[in-house]
């Protein structure tokens, strides 16, 4: 009877070990999927940040140009010049954020 009990215990232990192995494999696959999703989320967040910085620079340039035209009366010239300046500032901010152009205060002398 004790042998039957030990065999039953060994059989249950083997079944539990097999189930645990399957769960560990599934958990490893889940971790890999989660890591891939994390990379995807980081890329999406970076794209949203870059696009919002670019659009914000253009909108600020356009608003300042409109305000200059409205207050000084320089017709379309303030809007044209500051809109182009905002576009250039937006491109420069995107390039800096992407790491293509160095930040102006990154002196490593």
C-alpha cells in the first residue's frame, strides 16, 4: 500500500512538473510578446512627441507672425517670415530629438 501511495505521489509529481514546464514556456512567450509591445509603444510615443513638437513650432511661428502683423500692420510679411522661422525651428527640434543634430549646450570640452 505504501508503494502504491509513493507511485501515486510520483505520478502526481510528474504531472505537476509537466504542467509547470508548459506554464513556463507560455510565460516566456508572453514575456517576449510584452517586450515587443513595449518597443512598439516606445516608438509610437517618440513619433507622437516629434510630431507634436514640429506642429507646435509651426503654430507658434504663425501666431507670432499674425500678432506682429496685427499690432504693427506689416500685412503678410510678419506672418510669412515667422511662419518660415517656426518651420525651421520645428525641423531643428525634430532633428535634435532624433539625435541627428547635437544640442547647443552639449559641450564636452
